[in-house]
C-alpha cells in the first residue's frame, strides 16, 4: 500500500432540513487500502458515501477524490469510481452476460474494449459458467457477485461498496471478500460499509460512525488491543462510552440509544 491519498474529506456536513445526517466528518483513504465504515442504522454511512461518490452534494465542508473536487467535478469522479449502492439493481430478465454488456454501455466503455473488459470481469468476479443464466434465477450470493462485476466493468480505480454482503450466506461472503482482497492487491482502493464484524476485522482501517460523526478510527487489531477488549463490537461500545462520558450497560433503553431507535 502506498501513502498516496486517494480520498481526502474535510469537515463534511449533510443536512436534511434541520437534521444533520453527517456532522463534520474527516476521512482519508490511501491507495490500495481496504477501509471499513461501521456504525448503527441511520448513523450516516450511506449519506457520507453518496457525497464521496458525487451523487449527493454536501451542505458544508470539502473533499477531493484524487485531485477532483467532490462538489464541482462529480462527473470526473464517477468515471473513476465503481459504486455498488445499498440497494443495487440488476436487470432480472437479462442473463449475466447481457447485464454485463448493458453496464459496459452505461459506463461508456469504448466499443473495442468491451469484450476484453467483460472477459476480465467474469474471471475476476468468478462468474465463469453462469454467463447465460437469467439473473432472476441466480441465488443471492451469485447476484451479489454479478452486481460487483457490473460495478467493476469500467475498470474503476476506487470501489465503494455499501453493505455489499447483507443477506448473503457466510460462504458466499468469504468468496466475495476473496475478490475484494484480489482487487486491493491490484492497487484498487476500497471503501466498504458493513454490519459484519468479521468483515470489519478484515479491513486495513475502520472508522466508527455514530450520530453523523466519526468517533474512532484505526487498524482493527490495533484498536482491539489498545482498548483491551475482545472484538470490534466492544471497541465500538468503548468509543460511545468515551464520547458520552458514561458506562453503557446492556439495558434495553441504552441499546436502543446505540441502535439509532432513539
Ligand atoms: N434524502 C433524505 N432525506 C431525509 N433524511 C434522510 C435522507 N437520506 C438519509 N436520511 C436520514 O439520514 C440519516 C442517515 O441515513 P443513512 O442512510 O446515511 O444511514 P446509514 O448509516 O447508511 O444506515 P444503515 O446502516 O441503515 O444503512 C437517517 O436518519 C436517515 O433517515
Ligand atoms: Mg446505509
């Protein structure tokens, strides 16, 4: 991993009317890094991601992806990013191959490169043998890999995955993460959100988001050691306790406060 900064976000805010969904976030991601965003439902992860991808404009703050300004150069950013949104959509009535072909058109992959990009993507996402299967007949894990394939079709330098493995079985999740590692080894920078702590522990660095703010960042193994706890869930609780200056017991009311149901 080099030290080149690919994503550099400063004090970014997103307000929906009076509500601050993202409340002054700084975020730096290096080339080839696998960076995880963790936090309860409603913490602001997807909103932050959508601003980084240039699909949502920030209320305040600034940021760049490479040298491009997230507020002004969103088109240039979109060309370099592969964004798999939390609710990605595939064309169910198309085959795997037809979906991939369709995405080469959406991403305007030059015509003479399409065949080769599709071949590479099929290999990378492990879709060999499924090319002619109708998408609606694929199981959830295969659909996820096809969605990843469609996200990779224009050879992006940054991959942004919003809960890519929700509702996928443990074996398919492992396969999916195997692909993520391969991509990171090729120098692709990866930003991923997840609620699975085993996945989070596979990241080079993670940030915990709570109420629109980053409350802690670090290498998973190192922060578990530093906080002297068993796992990342406990690290998260420790960060919340530090911010709010009180111990959190597992009473229902306090858990509701963490899970965003307050
Ligand atoms: N377009 C919008 N208009 C109004 N409020 C919004 C909008 N988008 C998001 N929000 C609110 O902003 C907050 C953060 O939402 P966001 O989707 O970023 O959370 P999240 O961390 O991705 O949660 P999850 O883990 O459930 O995906 C939530 O309270 C949500 O209801
Ligand atoms: Mg989300």
